[in-house]
C-alpha cells in the first residue's frame, strides 16, 4: 500500500471541521472546546491502533528473519503443501477468519468508524510512514531469492495460498528441485521423439579449408627414399622402395629387401636410419601385415593437423549406411591413418578401450573425440555416459547433458563423479545395472542387447512384464574413466574388481568401458585389467617399458605427441598409426550447450542403488534400530570382523544387545549370515560405502 502525503487535504479538512463545529455550536449549543476535546481523544485512539498494527507487522518481519536464519539448519520449517516439491516457503501466521474479523471490528471501534479513520495515516510522522511503507509494500509481488537472501511475503500473510514462493537455483541458474525430480517418471516411461541434430552440431565446429594445408612435397618424399636406400647399402643390405604413402603426420616407405637379407638385421638399424634422416624418431614395421614388405615410418617435416569436422562430417555414413550390414552401433571417429583416410571403429565390437599416454600427448582430446563421436551419431535414448573425472576439469562440460545423455547413481550427489570413493560406488552401481540387464535378457530369451531391443520394438514379440521385471528399450551405457591411476592409488582392489567384472561380462548387455591413464605402469594397468581390454590406444609414452605395458611391444615411445597414436584394434596383431582428430574446448562447450537446450527427459537415467541391493530390493527400514547401530557398523567395517564379542569389548555392551545389533547389521546387508562359531563375513568395502547405506536407512 502506498503512503502519500495529504498536507493540503488536511488543511482543507481542518477548515471544514471548524466551519462544521461553528454550525454545530449554533445549532446544538455545544462549545467548540468540546469538539476539540473529542478530536484529540479520537486522535489518541487512532495512534494506539496504528501502534498495535505496526507491532503486528514487526512480528511478521521477525518471523521472516527467523525463517531465513533457520533455512540453513536441518530443522528448517517447511510448508507441507510444497514439501514434496523441495520449495521452501515461510510458515504462515496462523489466524482464523473469526480472529481476523474480530481484529477488524476492534480497529473500527477504536477509530470510531468515522471521518478520522479515513485519514488516519496523515497524522503519522514521516519516519513512521517510511517504516510502514517498508513493512507493508509487499502486495502482489513474486520474490525470487537473490544473493542477499531477500525474502518477501504477501501483504496478507493469513492467506496461505497467496504467500510468495522462493526459487532455489544452482550455480548455473537451473532450478534445483530434487523432490520434483524424484517423483518424475523414469526415462523409459516417457515418450519423446528426439530429433536428429547432426547437421546443427556439425555447423558448430570450425571449418578448415583443406587447400590451406601444406602437404609434403614430392622432393622431400623422394629425397627421404634415396637416403633410406643409401643408408641400408652402407650395411650391405639391398632393398628397393616399392611404395610411398604420405599421411598427415608420418610417411610410410614400403621396402622390398633382397632375398638373402634377414628382417631382424633391418630392425636393429632403427637408430642408425633415424640418424641418417635427421628424424625425430622412426618406426619399423617388419613385416607389414598381409604384405611381403617392410615398412619404415618417417615423420614429415611439417605435421598436417586433423580437425574434428573433417572426420565427423562422414560419421553418418557408418552409423546409418545404405547397407545395414556395415552399420556401426557405436562409431568412433578416431582420426586419419597414414594414407590420409578417416579411421573409424565400432565400440560395440571392440568392446572395451584402454587408453594411455603421457601428459600433453593428446589423450584428453582423444577422450573428448570419442564422446563427441557418439553425441553426433546417437540420440539421448540410444546411449548414456557414466563419467568418472578425478581431475574435475577435463570432462566437466558434459554435466550440462544430465537430462539427455548422463547415467547417474542415485546414491551420489554428483553427476560427474570426481572422488575415488564415489567412483567405487558408481562402478558397483553399473555392475548392478549389468546384472539387472542380464535378468531382462534371460526373461526375453535374448543373447545380446540388439536382439532384445528388436523384440521391444515389435509389439508382437515384445516380452511380457512381470512383478519383478519391467521390459523397456535399453540404451547403450559407456563408462568413461579419465584417470585410472588416481583411482588405483587410492582404492586399488576396490576399483579393479568392478572394472574386471564389467570388462568380462558387460559387452552382451550394451555396457562398454573407456579407461584412460597417463601412467601405463604394471601397478595401474594390472594383468587382470589388461587381459580384458583387447583394444588399446597408445599415445606418446616416456619409455619402451610403458609401450610394452600398453601395446605388448615397442613403438609408442617413438611417437611425436599432439595426437600421434598407435591404435591396436581388437583381434589385430599389429597396431595402426593414426593421427587423432583435434576438437577444441570451445567446440566441446558449443556442442554441449546446444544439446542441453534441446528437449530432454524429466530426470537423468538412474542406475540401481546399492541400498536396494543390500536390502534385497525391498527397501524396508529396520524396525527398532538400536541407538548404537551406526557406531557398531563403523566398528565392524573398520575392523573387518563381524563379531558379537568385538562389539561387547568396543562399545561395552551386554551379549544380548550386541547380538541384536549384529542381527540388525545383517538385515541392512552390512554383515553376512551366521557362520557357526566363525565370525560373520563383512559385506561392505570401506566406510564410504557404509555411509551410503546408513544415509538411506
């Protein structure tokens, strides 16, 4: 309500009152002093009424401040109507309609209900008017919570339905409403027809004219070939160059040695040939698979960059070809080979990829190209990513795709996992997803995800739902681990076990791993992990030992960096040299920003909860939980001993109570069943997993 000065009107009012009073005296015989006395009495009552009303407003403001103070505490009072939405509101001032009516009647009696009540605000001082304006100017205003935490309420707080709502937003401006998200339907329950945004995405990438690229001159190629023949001749090795293949980074010279020359003799001259050609490092392929020739890879004087647009612009030809037999389910546009041809591979057939490379070799760019290849070729209903980024910055862009392409664990509060403890929980959640999918495929009598999804699309062949299994279209899940070394150092076996299980079993149900590390040592890439990753991608490494760890042979230590790689396809005896395509940070940001603004799901793709697994999927709470349950659980997990006597000693409990707590721990899935005289098995690996279980009890 606006308070306006009425000085001019008040002067006219007093003039009118004086005239009226004189007429009254003449008619009724009353003196003017009686009129003035009555006026003063009315003014006094009016001031008292205003004071009472201001006190009521002050209480309202105090109530708001108290709400603001309590907002950061666990016991913040919420409005029951909106609690499920996660939207905080000030609790209403509870006044019944009768109380409100009585208050109005009392106000009317105090002001006399006459002319003075109409102009009652004019008698207040300027300070009082300013305070009143600050307290009452809230009507019909929707207030959004700002950095100053300013909260306003409706002018009439007694009406619950008209209270202003506060909107809680995250750092990027998206509305945070976890309760609403929890109540949203699962992705497979939503029917969304996703558009193909391939050409829009391609337009976001920088265009580079291939005519501007300076290719290797014929003079340089023939000169290197002549030097190569002359150097071999000095060691009495006869050979001739039969073919020269020039690529973006290196040139392959195919040699046909004389009949009496041993291949091992040529291989031993690798450093001598590099010295003669003044090359940064050469690689000898002896022999070239499928040919009766030896290959010598010599770096070009100038590297021709391979940009993302040049390889992604043809990815549709392999993801949706004319001949369906040539279709790649999960196409990866890796780069260009020595011949300058675009090199693709299918992650669905690989089926898991191990990547290694020193700092600055182009490994992170390669991971971004793998993700971008799938974003360009697959819709949100066809593929999901479960991302682990211990560095916290390399893959943070993809957080914007939460409602489109991300698969998240409900036990975690982060979409892109960054801590080793959360990484363990996410990997175990993916293992549960794998087991769940195998149950679905078994009920549908299918051997792999392709057969299963074909049945789901066909109404006549679609399997029937049961009480425990709901059938729906299964998207591929690609688990991205950007730095395995950090996880292995901090977690070790806890990380290795779920990775090994997924690598052995997850292929058939559409779950694939892409694991990268900058430390390809035997402590990081263990024998268990290495045995289950048949496809490997090696960037420049520090030594031949690291090269043998990742490729089972030398060669990666001679690479040039900046995306120069050796790619060992699944089932291939020899690696292929490829120049990885380059996609900039700016381009990745543009792609993710564009996709985040397209139509998405109401909630992310949810992986199974570890809590559901521990309670057998029932999700029942433990009845009459002992107050020392959590302390006992921590003692058991820390000591890795499921013993009643241990709880008796550590917590100073009697046998009956300690035994009852152990039974409750068994019900929660923390310890195994009774094993006679032996200690119970502890089923929880570490305190972080335990805290997840306790948090959900």
